C-alpha cells in the first residue's frame, strides 16, 4: 500500500511567534493544495501560551517577573488553557488535512496524538495513560505531554487543516523551570513530569524527535520524508 508522503523537520530552537506564523502559512498552503502535509518538530525559548479557555488567573507571575525571567506570553487560537514551552521540551505541530465524512473524526485525532506519545513511552518500558476528563498523556499521577489543537476550516476544499499539537517534556527539571509560574492547563490536583525523570536516563530533544517519527507515521499512516 502506497502511503501519502509527510514532510517532517526538526528545528533545535524557534521563537514561538515565528512558529505560529509558519503554521498559519502552511495551513493556507494546504488549504490551497500547494504543499504536502507537514510535521514540525522543534523547541521554543521560554514561553507561556494561553488557549481559548482564557483563564488569566492561572498565570501566577507578574509582568515584571515575566520580564525578569525572560518568558514570553502569547494568547493563541488553540483549545485549552495555559501551558509552558521551553528548552528541554519537544513540541510537535502536525499540519494535516482532515476530510469530511468517514475521514473526519476530530475526537479521534486527539486520541491518536496521545497514542503516539503512549506508544513511544511503551517502547522505553514506561506506561503512559490517559485521564478521561483531560487531554494529554500521564505517567502515574503526573502529566508528561500536553495536547492542544486547532481545526482550521478549509476555504478552498472540504474538511479541516490541523494546527498546534503536542508538548512532550523531555529534560529533567523542566517542571521546576516554567511550570511553577502557572497552573498548567488549569489542573491543580496533578503534577508534571519528564521523560528523563521517568526513565532515569539522559535524552536529547533531537534524539526523541527522531525516535517519535516512526510512531507518528505508523499511527497516522504516512511515509515520512525528512527535510531541513
């Protein structure tokens, strides 16, 4: 069976605003049929993003403290509450075309994104799980990956183009760097963890990015093509 090609790139560091603009550009190109579907894998400098639920009280730092720590803040168009992005975290932005009818399962898309992380963890002997009331992936009672997406309705073709995606905590200590300044995703009763804390092993973000590509390609049935 011939699978559709998926462009995949890894960028060691990209400012959040630049990545957001790039996503919007690719969404328009996909809507117009001008490029292949794409998976962007990258890291961001310290950034808080506030989703469509809009709970400013979940940001615990003053503007002065944010400036002192060098943390940017963006109010964006994905679903969900506030979360943190920063060095040591793998961020994935799948930009895919979802059609109407049998191919359109928005809830199923979220579950498959979670499953990518769960399968990758299983390959390392770590049991990842879901919590029915929340999106994301958990190890025990701590969240290791956040999920937040937008479904952009197409103007020139039937269906939607996805944007935003997942944030997978890799490096030990990341939960103490940025997550301490917010109530992550508005969830107070559970903590945050990382891949290194769960495995007691060292990983680079690029190593995890390359390792997760086969799991994503298998679950979403693509043939990945690595680009610069």
